[in-house]
């Protein structure tokens, strides 16, 4: 496998103001491109403005992102809203081991008491345990792991650059010792590959053991560049299910009948293991407590 190219770049802002405001209205991405190489990645389009088609191989690092973030967080107009970190690219992908941008980001969140959500497929986030622990005692911070399967043979094919699922669960268990909200993102659930009840039950059992506050499932969605990339992968690696997936995804999402059957299984397992999917309630509760303390 060819090593990725790391390319430093200067950004003109840090925070991206999202049109939708629930459960968060701001996004922060410190990298462009992602080394995890997930076959279902929805974010490949984000390299278009760079006129660079190598999303997985050319990783752009926003080396001045902390400078811009401080300008934005110290502005009188900043209302200490929740910032979603890494909504497009994983902030703890391997490039972060070299550039180490996240510690400065976390220090600024601490300084300006800014709540945040971090979702990752890497246990490199454990490097910043002390900073996240400190932030969790000041304001709301959510740490989530995206985990799709406990079958490592499948995981290595669909997420070749991510760490093992077992390590991700161990990471969640470690952060459970902090005051952070801990979540499992079971997404995307891939029809005929990771949607089996045995796999889903294993994920929920591990989630229960890790003490997560919530588990958020989501089915595979195929659009834009992701569609042909993913379908080519399935045709090559899992030819026995290619036609079924191709038929199921006549549009961007799976059909209503399939999703109803899948979520019936998911909800049954969620009830069995006592894990909620309503993480917005956790956000409101913790943000209210934090606001009360701040106002005092």
C-alpha cells in the first residue's frame, strides 16, 4: 500500500457554520482527506474544490487551524455552542500523530469553555486523554467511536486504515472514566454484510460492557462518488452479494421495507441491552447542568 502524501495547507477559517442546528451548528475539520480508506466514505466529494481526486492518498493538514479557532472562539459574538470535530474527516487519523493539531484545539476549547463532539475510528485519541478529561469537567464533551462490525476480516476490508473494533471499544471504556458522554455509532450498517443479528448483537453487547451512554445506528447511504466506488469494491470483494445490494440501492438509500426490518432488530437489541438511541436528551441534560454552573 502506497504511503499517503502529507500536504500542509493554510486555512482561512476554522469553524464551518452549518445550516442545520440540531444537535450542533458548527463543524471543525483539521484535515482534508482521510487515511482510513473506508469503502463507504461519503466525504470523497470534499476534495473536489481542491481539484484533487486522491482523497485517501493526499492528506491536507490545516497547520494554522488553531490560530483561526482562537480568533473565532474569543469573538464577542461566540455563544459557546457545540462544535462537531471531524464531521468530514477523522481528526485522529494517522496524520495526527505527526502534526499533533488536536492538543491545541482541545486547549482552546478548555480556555473558552466550548462544548464539543468527537467521533473517531482511532484510539490515537487516548493520547489526549488528560485534555479531554479536563474539558469534560468544564463543559459538555462527547466522545464516540464508529464501529461497524466485530468481524476483523470484514473490518480490514471495509475500513483498512482504522484500528481494530476491539481497540475502539477499549478506548470508549477508558473515556467512560471521565465526565464525557460516551457513544457508539453503528454506521453505516451495510446490507447483507454487517446487518446480521449476530454481528449487531455482538456490537451492542460490547457497547454495554463499555458503558456507553447511547448507541446511534444508521444504514448505508450511497450518493455521488461514493456509489461507484463502493459498488466496485463489493463487486470485487463480495461478488455473491453484489446484485442484491445493487438492486436494494436503486436510489441513494435502502428501501423502506428493508429499513423497517433492520431497525426492528436494532430496537430489540437496544432494549435488550438497555442502551438508548436518544443522545440529544443527554446533550440537553449535560448542557443545562453546565449552563447552571456557568451562570452561578
